[in-house]
C-alpha cells in the first residue's frame, strides 16, 4: 500500500509542470489579443499576424407611421351594417299584422286535435293590428246636422188632411190672436217672403206671392195651358190649410197680381244673388286665408262686388310686368275660386306716383299698370276655367291710390293688382 501511494504522488508531480505550461500559454495568447475601436476583440491572421477586419453592419432605426385618428374602418362598416339590419327588422315588424281569425282557426284545430279537459271563458280586450299608430292626435269632432227625411209610422189614427177654403164666419172672434197664430204657423214662409198675413174687415187675409209659371215666363197666369205649380207652393198652401183649422176668424187666401208676382220674382232673384255673392266671398277668403294672414292679399266686399287686392310684394319685380314664380299659386287659387261665378271680372293695375326711369319697354306708369293687369288676365284665362268674354283689363297708373304716396309704406300699398268680381 505504501508503495502504491508513492507511485501516485510521483505521477501527480509529473503532471503539474505540464498544466502550468498550458496556463502560461493561454495567458500569453490573451495578452496578444488586440481590441478594436468598438472594444471587440479581433482575430489575427495566421500568415501575416495582422488583425482581420470585421464587416460592421449598421442597422437604421425605422419609426412607425402615425396611427390614423378616429374609429377604425372596420368598426364604422360594422356599425352601418348593424344600423341597417335594425331598421330592416323594424320595418318588418311594422308591416306585420296579426290575423285574428286565422289565429283562432289554428288554435281551434289544435284544441280539437289534442282535446281539452276544461273550457274557461275569457274576455279578450280589443287589440291593435299594427304597432304603427294610425292617428297621432285626438280629432275634434263637431256635430253636423244631417238633412235626412225619414218616413214616420204610427198606430194612432191621424186626422184627415184639412181642405183649404175661404170662410165667411160671422160672430165676435179675436182676430188679432188669430193673426198671430197664423203668423206663428207660417213664420218660415213669411221670413222667406212667400206669404204676407194681414187683417182686413175683421178677416185674416193671407196673400200668397206665388211663382206659378209654364217653364218659360214667370208672369203667366195659373189658368193658362201648361202651367205648373212648384213643390214649394204646394207646401205653402198645405200650411195655410193647417192654419185655417186652428183659427176661429174668417180666413181669406188671395194671390198676388202679375205685377206683384214679377216684383216678388225679382226680389227672390235678388236674394239668391246676394246669397251667391256671400258664398263666393267666403270661398275666396277661405282659399286665400294664408295670403291674407301674411299681408299678401286682401278680400273685401262692396255691395254685390267682391274685390281681391293683391300686393306687389312677391308678384312683380320693380319696373317689370313678368309674373314671379311665387305669385302664380295665388293666381291659381283665385282662378279656381271665381271660375264658377257668373258676373264680369275686371282686373285693374295700379302703381305709385314715381315716374318710370331707364325703361325700354314701358314709357310711363300707364303702360306698366296695363301690362301687369294683362299678365294676370292671361294667366287666369290659360290656367283656370275663367272664360274670355267675362274678363276686362284696366291700367289706372296712380289715379286711384289707397294711401298717400308721400311715404314708402304708402307707395308700396298703392302698387297693387285688384281682381273685381261683379256678382
């Protein structure tokens, strides 16, 4: 054992110088390494002993492009598609209607197929068929009287219709009270001017203003051939017969003379004409209500004449007679309102007192006012039912002002067009 230990120690002592020599060579090589400018060790060339230059690759710093502001493109597209889909489904839902009879039919078939043990009656409230409201606000309903004539039936026996006759009763009767009773019974006919009730020689006299004619002449006597009695006259005589049964005094029925009948007919025609003018006046005011509120039009009545006064504002350019586009709808409504009237139509053109200057077409306000009235007449004749034989145009320049020309407001008021409907 001792010999073995001695041999191991001898081997170790022999290896120590070799290891020491290797470490010294490594140290020498480390000292011989050359460092470049960047601090990196270089490799020497074995033949020349010079350091080998390394290829240096420089990397440039690339900056990212700036990000776009706002939402990305995909998000906007997605939002648009979602909105369109939602609108599409809302439309489908609004168009959908529940077919109640069909639903009841299907539910009944299922009940018969599967059987029902107990039937519970239910009261279903009325339901709407669509989610879209048909009416957005409450309508104000006003009662309207309907002129409906219905036949009346009764089981009570009615008296025989009285026969109209002239009586010559004698005795002391209260004639004044009988006259009042007759007037009360025939109040409507008296108001319409068809009859006249008075007292003569203690008798109640009912004067009938008939309009009996043969269809051609209203002054023909009722005994002439072909004479006809109107339904209104028959109703008048029926009421007189009814009133005769209610009074004690003698009642006499007289008819108006031909002259009186002609006067009555003329009065009736005059009343009808006044009513027609009143209706025409209200119709024009209703059709031009918006323009009247804005101060562009004025409608007034002078006897049987209706005067429609149109301001120059928005109708013509200064110094010209060409219709402005915004003025034509007003003329259209006027034409529709007066097309069914029967009277003559006069169109008057008016200007202020400022003389014409630098105008190649019109030498004076007379020419300008006449040209403007002619332009209005031409539009009414070509765009409404107004016939040519009824229309007259007049240019009055500044001869009929409605206000003083000393102020701009007065001059603007005087520049106007007047459409006058005579009956």
